[in-house]
């Protein structure tokens, strides 16, 4: 350690119980003076720990005895005290100043307030953190499960319901196996969900989160809570096997939750636990006492926006059809699913080729797979709150066998004029919102056209003028569009990194349309500046409406569509 201990020892001399000693992993440890504490607030020691390599590597911490966990607030697993202290390297303080800052805050922000009772309410400020410490302390290799996932809102009233124990993942899903979202969720777990076992759950809403003084620590305390909250018939049904001292055929789980989080317990008396060890399986009796479990939410309101995006609930009811599962369409579909869209139909007739690998959502392992099916399966497995159906065929074929009657929004991300024509015809029969997104060569510009149900892309059947080329920002020479050697296919060059700008533009504005925030037809264009254009192709010319982008890195411009 390059740090000189003598100056630090001198600076802290009045606060140290004994000289520095060596701790584990080469750390230097000082015992700090605690003074007199009331018997009910006694702490046997406090250690200042300087890790090996301090001050260049690591930060100084203060550790209390393990018996302070869950008795004293702000104590993490292992007794480490969680307070703002050592600011760490690169903050303009030397090692001694950093330690003095930490020790000063230990006394003024922790020890003195603890002595005076000013921290007594702090457990209630972070109840989930302390519950996590409790679960970690009691975890064993023979636990029935490790955590509970909730899939719906907190119930208004206490209820007894079914759930699933998923093995070998040792995960309990608090939802009926017949629920479609639960089924998609289980499917997304893959090999972690080889076995599915029914469990019985007492789902109890609570007004206030548990803290160490209030959470039940024994079966008797837990049963008293359940008896107080469940209706008598539900209570008897839930604990019938326990009352008869018989081993139940199902595990029973008590789940207490509110909008801040949850607390769960596996009750004793369940069936044997089957554990896998290599290629062998062994059965173990479940615990004889209650086993605490972590509780995580996986409902869309939480996973999409952590309860801060109110539009998610409405998005779950929307059906969006996306034509095109290529370099633009495939990542846009993923973004829409992440954002909470409830149902997506994806249409594309192409297969993934080696040339697609560098700029498609999917990689080399999907070469020769149909784009629509591969993207739909991949995205659905990652985001089970979205139902994604694929159609491996052309837009014309899909529109001949389906209608847009129950579709909220259509996205055309193919760049193909035939698709725009067929959609124009279909929308005359069943008007719906339409989004057309595309990129110019090198992604020198990206566009998203947002059309209200009343606005057609082609004004009439007699009209043959396609708006797309007219809306572009740059006059492109014909040789920019390349031809695949030995093939009739043509392409434009760009990278996935460049396409990310277009993906963001289309995805964000598609959500605005779905959410009902766009009330008139318009095109939003993101256009790069002259410096970028000159690096791609010499002497390119902006169209008049886009010349304002020339002196900038990139600008976003909005124009009406009539």
C-alpha cells in the first residue's frame, strides 16, 4: 500500500481505540471509539476499513458487527455501513481527507442520530432493501424457491389464488397457469422452466410495508396475520393441511404487497423439493419454518416505465401491424414491444441473409430463417407482455386475407411502393392511422410520415404520384443505389449504428401516434449536415426545405402533409 498510515493515525488519534491491524485481503483496519450508548442501542464495535490499494483503488468503509444487521438501520449484508462518506478517487481529496470525511459523517450522520433515536424511522424509508438483507441471510441451497414474480396489480381484498412454481429456476409466478401472459412468461424462461408445479397463494394487500420489527419470523406469527386478513373459508382452505399436521400436495405461499413492493413466505408442510445436482435429482424435505422470499414485479406497468408511464395501460390494448422486418422494421418492433404495445402483427416475405447480419436485429444464427417469424419469436421471448404474430408472406397476400378493421396503427417500414399502394387501398375500406418510415442512403436523413385515418398516401385511384421521393432531403445520383453482384436486388449502404437514429425517430413517433398525441398528418425528418454528406459522396445537393441542416451535425424538421 502506497498510502502513509502515520499521518492518518495522527489525524484520528482521539477517535481510535487501538493501532491499525491487518484485515482480510490485505486491508488495514482501525477500531473507532463509540462512547456510551444506551443498552438498547449498544454496538460492540465499529471498524474503519482501508482496502488494499487505497487510496488509488477502492474506497474506505465502516463495518459494524453482524448482529447489527436488521437491528440498526443503514447496515448492509456483512455489517457494512451504508452512508455517504468516502467520495472516492478523482474528487480532489487526498487519502487522509477522504477518510476524515467518512469518519466525520459516521459520527454526525449515523452514530449521534442513532444514539438519540433519530434513525428509528429509517427502516420504513427503504423496506425492500432490508427485506433483501433478511432473505439473503436465511437463504440455503435447499430452499423451495428464491423469489416471487407478480404479474398483476395489488388486489383490493385479500384472496387465495393459484400460482406456479417453476423449476429448476426455483421461481414462483403469482398468476394462474391459464393466464395467457403467464403462459408467455413461462415460455420465455426456456430451460429454467422445465417443471411447472401448482402452488396456492394467499395474496394479501397491505397499507404499510413490513420492517424488521413487524415482519413475521415464525409460523405462528404468520398464521395470526393470515387469520386476521383472510375470510374464514379462505383461511381454512389455505392452511387445511397444516392444521391437520399433514404434508400438503402443494406448496403454500403467503404474499403481502403494496405499491412499494412485496414480502413473501413459503409455509412449511409442502411436498418434497426436487433438486438437480448435475445429472442426478434428489428429494429434500421442505423447511420446518417459514422461508422468506424476494418479490419482484414483472407486470407491464413496472417493466415498461416503472409506474411512471401512464400510457402503458392503454398501449396494452392496442393492435399494431408492421410491414417490414428488416434493418429498420426489426428493431422498431422490439422497441414497440418494450414500450408496452399489447399486440403486434409482423409481415415480411424475406429470409435473413448473410448480407443482413451487420444491420439486422438478429445475427448469424438466424441466417436462412424467415425474417418475420424469427423476429417475432425472438422479441416475444424477451418481452412476454406483447403478443407478436408473424406472417411470412407479402403485404398484398396479408391484406387479401385480413382487414384493418380492428387495427389501431399500421407501420410500413419496407420502403416498397407496392406496399404503400396496397395499404392505400386497404385504408379506404377500413381507415386507420398509418406510419411510413424510411432512410435515405447512408442514413443521411431519416423520415417518419404520420397520417391520420382520413389522410391517404395516394389522393385517388387515378393518382400515380408517390409522395416518398418528393419528401426526401437530398437529390441522390442513381449510382448511389448499388446492385448485388450477380443478382437483380439493389441496396443502399449504411451501418447499424447509423440506422439507430432512424429506429429512434420512427419508434418514438409511432408511440406518439398510438398514444393519440398526433392530430394532424405530418412528416418528421432528421437530416444530417454538410460535413457528413461530403464524407459519403461528393457534391450532394440539399433540397430547398432541408438546407437549414447544412451547417449542423443534424436537425429535426417537421412539415405538414395534406
